[in-house]
């Protein structure tokens, strides 16, 4: 990835919270706990997941910056949703976590010299090194991917409930 592509990904990453908030304005709250299928996530669960994932992402970015070559913690996102009872957690707090984590990590990313983006570490879910490029590709698209999931949940709910 060249510098321009990286900067575009960083800017997309930085807009993640705003994109999410814009989407949520169009999604009625009464459907936020609707699950299209028993093993699929509701909008509420997606929001809590995003907060947990973004918190992990922020730590991974900092580790890549400060401790290249280090090992990352993996986690089972579906198990987290079940064991941490995502429907009982505050979506308002989750959105605030996402806002702050994204803001601080975005500001940090913008200040890094080019060579930092060549850093890599060890991730338990990947055999090859977990590069900063892989991190940036994953997390710049994380919220947009979940926005599509939220919109799809709403479409299914609307189709079923009129």
C-alpha cells in the first residue's frame, strides 16, 4: 500500500464513528434487538461488538507502533457476545467508547512516520505476520461492514413487520 492509499484508509478509519451515527439515525430503536436468525446479531449486539472490537484494535495499533514483533491477543467474538450478554450492555456507552477510541487512534495514526507502517506482529488467527497494512485494511472497513449488516437487519425487520 502506498502512502496515498494508506492516508485514504486512515481517513476512512477516522470517519467510522460519524458514518455509524449517520446510519443509526435512520434505524428505528424498536428494532435494535431484532435478530434476523437466532445465531445472527441484532443492531444492539453489533454496537457492543464494535466497541469491544475497536478497543482491541486500538491496543493492537499501539502495540504495532511501540512493540513490533510482539504477540496479539485473539478473541472469539461470538463467545464474547454470549458470555458478556451484549443485550444487557449499554449501546450508548458502546457508541461513546467507539467515538473516543476511533478519535484517539485516528489522531495517533496521522502522526506516525512512514516506517511505523512497516511494523508487524504475531496474531493467533494468522500464520503470516500481522502487518500494520492488514490492521489498517481490517479496521478501516470494520464499521462500514457492520453498517451494511445493520442496514440488512433493518431491511429484513421491515419486510417482516411492514
